[in-house]
C-alpha cells in the first residue's frame, strides 16, 4: 500500500500533499483553503484525472478552513471525476470545515468518510 506523498506543494497558508493508492489519488490539503490558495488544490485534482485516476480522495483532516472558493474547487473536481466514471471522496473533515458543507448542502453530493482507511477500503488496486 503506497500512501506516501511523492509530491507536495505549498503556497502561503496551504500545503497540498499528493500520493497514490491503487486507482485513487490521495490529496491532502493542510492549512487554509480560500481564494488565494485554491489553485494549489485544483492543480493536483485536475492532474489526477488527466493521469487516468478518476477516484479522488481528499484527506481533509489537516484542513483548518475552507471558504466558498475552496468548496467550488471540490465541486468542480467532483464533476470532472464523475464524467470520467469516478468520484470525489472526502475524509476526516474537522467541524469548522464540515459546517461549510452542511450549510451549503454540499455534503449531500460527496461521499464522506471518517478516516482514510475506510475511504480506501474495498477499492481495486488497479
């Protein structure tokens, strides 16, 4: 099981780690996801789909803040992943981030998991 983060990018208040597990790209944003940092998350999500990974797992356990711009990045990735036959799975959202999804109703369109192991369970290794 390769859960290592072969790549990591940082811009100010957000660092994004990227790893692969079977057919999934595991993206781990840490810090604050907002208008100024959204592209740093958008890029690896879009790259994962371009590389043929249609299952995107976003480990939100280190995400301390997410505004509407960050939410839109995830919604856009969801549309692209679903068009490719996959989806976006969110993991371990802290209460402050989960609240944004709850208020907007976005929680209903994502598959949400409590932890990374459950998000990666029963998925083929490709």
